[in-house]
């Protein structure tokens, strides 16, 4: 399996059979708009930096609602959460997506704004690969992200939605989260290739870059 990070909360999850794109953004965000075709596109919420599916190539299925979706051999479960720590009163709702792709379970937290309750954790765990926001302001920040990481305890985690040279959002850089974690690997590129051996490893945090 190959996971490519395009910036912010946008990833391409790719196997030999399927391509899933998460939270596409428009050019105003600061990153280059992904020039890829997808089979499935998911959107955690309907803000401009997460819902630009009109810019994505291919005849894809769009998933932007909670619930269980069976599409093209992939089970996708959308779990209702919130974009803030005040039950959505400040920024609305957010959807955590759980992807069951081949033998992997991948979770994309979207713009999660709070730690998770036990009901949500029971719907999510166990997890092979966790994609989690760490920048704060609009999502959980570094300290909360570490708590969520510990709650879920995946085999691998990839931080997202943090400050880089490409964006002007008032959010924290990834280093503020990484310094709270053990087994951190800075890959120096935006692609992570993972095999089934990940299921036998202790937790690693892989920091991708663009």
C-alpha cells in the first residue's frame, strides 16, 4: 500500500485495485492541487480546504456523510464527531472515516476538534494506520493529538493539518507534536509505502513533507 500526502488533510491511499483521496483542497490553501484521478473521494466536512472534489479527476464515488458505505470492494465507515471541543457550536460537525482496504484498517480523523469517547473508540479500533491532525487552532493541537494517538494506539501514525512553508494558517508546526512522541521518523518526502509487516511493529510516527 502506498500513501501520498498532498498537504493539509489530503492523502491518496493507493493499492493495486483502488485509489482513495481524502479531503481535497483548492488552490487558495497554498499547496498544489492534486493532479490525480481517484476511485473514491471522502470529505470530512464541507469547508473549502477539505471539499474541493470538483478539482479531482476521474469518475469517482463521493462520500461525505456518516454511516457505512460499501464501495468498490472497500468498506468505509463514517463516524460523526465535531470540529471543535464544544459539540460543534463553534465550527460544526466532522466525520472520522474508517477505511477497510484489503487487509489494512486506516483511519482519517479529518478536522477532529476533541478527544474521543469510548463509543467512538469502539467504532474505530483496532487501527493499522492513523492520519491525525496536530496543528491546533482549527483542530486538536499537539498535546490533544498525542492523547488521541494514545487512545487509538495504531501501528503507524501520520500527522497532518500542521504549519508548513506553503500555508498561512495559524497552526503549529509538526515538530511540536513530534517532540511528544516516541519512534518518530522524518521521511523527507510525501510518500509512505507500507506492507503487512506493519501489523507486527510497535507504534511509529511517520512525518511526511512536501
